[in-house]
C-alpha cells in the first residue's frame, strides 16, 4: 500500500491540506487498515416503503440501512440524472434541493457522498438508455453539432456540485464497456469515450475550478484488465478505479448464481488491485447488489467473503426504490432476510458511519 500512500497526497510531496486531499487520505486509510466502508444509493431520501414529502422541514434521520443495522451507511450515493435539463427532480423523483440537503447533512455527520449521472441522450432527446444512435458522443465533442448544448449540460451539473460545498466522489460515464448507455462500448470509439471523460474533467477542474472532486472510473465488470483499461482516460483524470458488478439469478438457481458472483468479484478485484498499485489509485466496488436479496446469507456468505481480502475503500449497494416493490439492494425494517445485513454491519472490517476505524 506504499504506492497508494503517494497518491493520498496527490502524488507529490505537498502536504495534505485540501478537502479533496483529506477525502483521498480517508479513503486510503480504510484500505490501508483492511477496512471497507459501506455505501447505499439514495439512502436518507427514500426507502423501500417510504419517501420524504415535507423534506425542507425534515431532519433526514430516516434510513433503511439504519432501521436494520442501527447505523447510517458511511457513504451515500446520489444520481444527477435530470440536472442537465434544469429539472427540479432527478430521474428517480428526488428533488435536487433534497439531494443537496442530504449530501450536506451526511457530510456534516461525518459521512462521504458519491455521485453518478444518468444524463439524457443529448442527440436524440431520449434517456440515458437510448442507444438508437452511435453518433451521440461524437456529436457532443468539440466540433460536433451538440457540443454547445452539451457544455450547458455540463455547466448545470457543475453548478449543482459546486453548490454542495463539500468534497465528493464523482463517477461519470460509468458502465462504459457494456452497450446499454449512449456512451457505451458499441456506441462510441475508445478515443471518443476518452475525450468525453477528459472534456468533463477539464471543464470541471480547469474552467470551473472544482478541484474537490475524487474522480472515479467505473466500468461494468465481467471483463479482464485489457478491456478495463481499453477506455481508461488516463492517470491525470482518475483518482479511483471502480467496478460495477451485480449478482443475477439465472435458471440454474441461487446457489450457482452466488458462486458465480463470488468468482466474478474475486477475478475483477484481483486485476483491479494490480492496476491500483501500478497506477497508484484508490479502488472501490462502485456498485453491486442482488435485487430483492432472495439469498438469506448474501451479505455475510457472498459479498463479504468475495471482497474482504482486497484493498477496496468502499462498496456501494444500489437503491431501495419506493415505487418498484422488488427493486431494493439493502435491507429494510420488516424484510425477512434483514438479520444477515445486521450481521454484516457488525463485522469488524466493515465501516458504517459511527464505527471507529
Ligand atoms: C437503475 C435503476 C433505475 C434507476 C437508475 C438510475 O439501476 O435503479 O430504476 O432509474 O438506476 O438511478
């Protein structure tokens, strides 16, 4: 972990001083001590069977994760989808005002926030999953017909992040090896993808001076190191190597799905560990989960043993939707398999908000 120690102070000998330096150092310290912080998408803003209505006057003390484990997650993830159009709510109905309040509240409590972004398709007007054209990325790069409009979109995302006033982990253009988003593998060339990532970084960092951002590159998993690096934007633009990998239950059933998932996690984190040393980057399991958690020992029997040997700073499970009953990736009060998540939260190597390092 010596190599990572260098990156914790920006790869130079300058003292750690900025909010970003402190956040990087904190993330590094988890990994250095063999700990993994736990994160949950959209925690604090809604849960499996509740949603905040009068959020301006709410102390934001509700959390499915806290209901089950007694503790808030160390990280909370939010999604910016919709900010690009200046919408009041994101693509999952979360008011951006609430998101800002929740992010600040969580950081004040000692937590860490991370942002993903499912922006709409700037060429067709469809959503992030509109893959009807393979010209979208090209159209928003300099010289492209949608470049000007897209820079306005980047501007709105930057305005929001700036308005938070707290350091964040940002992982734009995620799951870019699959072809389900308009920036995906078959929808643009590697060079176009890299230009998009660098253009985003340059705009935020240089044009807007938003330097308290930890940039995470997070392709979807099920690939090898060559594929992972094939669209890597470059060391200058990335602080953290992430991977998004889910468990899917196929016709062969839960047992096989769990075994397959564990193997995939181990394979991916093995090469990611090597890459993180080589490139002096932090690493994380940026998204994971088993939808509906039908496996009563998923947390302690699958996730924990698959990831615990690797120096990832955090793992984040996806959201507990309030409007899609089976779409949840953390326990909730009354869920039949909730005890296993509580056991996971009591493991010495898993860090929730109030846990001591
Ligand atoms: C997906 C699902 C969708 C959601 C999107 C963005 O994985 O959870 O319901 O709209 O993420 O949060």
